[in-house]
């Protein structure tokens, strides 16, 4: 697919949660729900079907980070159990939400770049 001269990169659009075509419009409305299309260039996000890919990647990434962080904290500091529950119980869902938005936006940008089509 031939992109215009000022086309944004897949990872730049994904990390900034922006439109894969123009790099300006937001991809998400509230939470993890996609907008109908880009408010800047008019690209419809109807082609976007991320499926379970971002969730699986987030599980692996967060599992590694949270388990590693919990083990490191336990062996270096040795806090009481309530500290782990409070710290990881708050940090994990917040990190999962942020990571899911970024991974979903990157996957949408990849689909756009490679002319992804909605499933039939």
C-alpha cells in the first residue's frame, strides 16, 4: 500500500493512540471502545478487528512484570502480605488498561498498514 509522504509509523500511531492514516485523530472514545472513525481525516475504523491478540500479549507482558516485581519486592524488602495485595491489586489493573489500549491501537495500525479487512 502506498502511503503519502507524511504518513505516520505503525508504532508511533499505536503508542500515541492516534489514527493510523493521519496520526492526528484519536482511535478510542472512552475506555477500550473504538470511535466510528477519525475526526481529522475521516478514516472509518470498521476494518479494525483486534480480537484477543492484545489481551494475550498484555497477559504475557504483565505476568512477567508483575510477578518479577512482586518477587523482587518480597526478596529485597519482605513487606507484609497486605502490601502486596494493595500494591499489585491497584497497579495491575491500571497497567493492564493502559497496555491494552496501546496494544490494540498498534494492532489496528498494523491492520491498516497491511490493508486488513473485517471478518466475513
